[in-house]
C-alpha cells in the first residue's frame, strides 16, 4: 500500500470514510472526484481532500517523508514504507544493559539500500556519525526502537533523532504478532544464519572484547548486523500483510 492510496490524513476522514472511498473506486488521489457520492464526504470534506492532495503530491515529489509522518495517524505510519522503502534505514543497537543513564551503547548497525554498516564504541561510534546516518535516511525502521534504541542513543550521545520512525513492533501487534523480535521471526519463517544469542550474551561478548578477545567482537557485530538486516524482511512481510488486510478487501484485490 502506498501513500497515494491514502485519504486518512485529511481532517474528517476516518477509517470508515476512507474505506467507502476505496469501495466507490477512488483507490488513489488521481481518482478522487468531489462529485462522487460517498457517505461522509460532503462539500467541506471534499474541499479538504482536494487541498490535501494538491500539497501531498508536491511533498511526495520532493521526498518529504517528514510531512507525511506528521499528517498520518501514528498507527498508520506503516503506509509510508512502500514509497520510502529505498531510503529506509533499518538500525539496531547493542548495549551493556537496559538503563540508558547508566549503561553504554556498544555497537550500532545500520542497513540501508542493501548495505550494512556497524559502528563500534571506542572506534567509530560517535555522535557525528550517528547524526549523519539519521540525516541521510528518509525513514527509520526498528523493532521497539521508539522505547529503547532511540532514547538510549539520544541520552548516550546528546543527539536528537527526528527522522520519521517506523517502529515495527506496533504493526506486528496489529496483525497478531507479539513478543520479541526473534519469536516473531520464527512465526514468519524468517531464517537466521547464526545461532541466536541473548541480550545477556551480547553483554558478555562485549566484556570479553574489552579484555582483548577480538573474536568476541566479531560475534557481537555479526549478531547485531543480522538483527538489523532481518528488520527489512520483517518490514516487507508485515506491511504486505497490512496491505492485504486494510486495502485489498475494499478494492477487490
């Protein structure tokens, strides 16, 4: 599902009215006609829809993901993914614990446009490099990043992460997938090349590295990178499932 299929950002258009538009054949912005008789779309709402479409087309042409991030309800942010998929930066962090005020970030992996990069504490993990990564992305994608990864980085490095953010934990819940990332991957059949390691293992590996074990760092980085790369598969799978649930029934796909 693409942004161009969406009317829900318009004031006065909720899920029911949007579905009625789709069912009447108004599947995209180009197909909207204020003369079409749709329950819930009076002249005022029709004017608002036309105004939104006019601005949204320009914003989409400009690649302004932040505009749509502001306009869409938070629960519908997944609709940005298809349009901004190639500019999406998937990222995941490893830490020495769960307390952002006491513990440290050890590695941060980014996966974007088919390439994965990992920053390591004490080497190249700096506030400047984090800012650059986030600034260059159209959209961020994480799992539980809104509650963990983002605030941890902001506190630890004194940065502000304001790039539009799709936390995949919430669309997963919407389609009945709950629990952590690894159990959800298993439910969806997303494979891993490496045996799973726990958060406790990740802390242990970092401390081994600090004592001079370079192989421990290699294992930790490999684990962190696989988490990040699998997020793209998860995003593709979950957003496609939501497309089938939300859009396909209304348009007869």
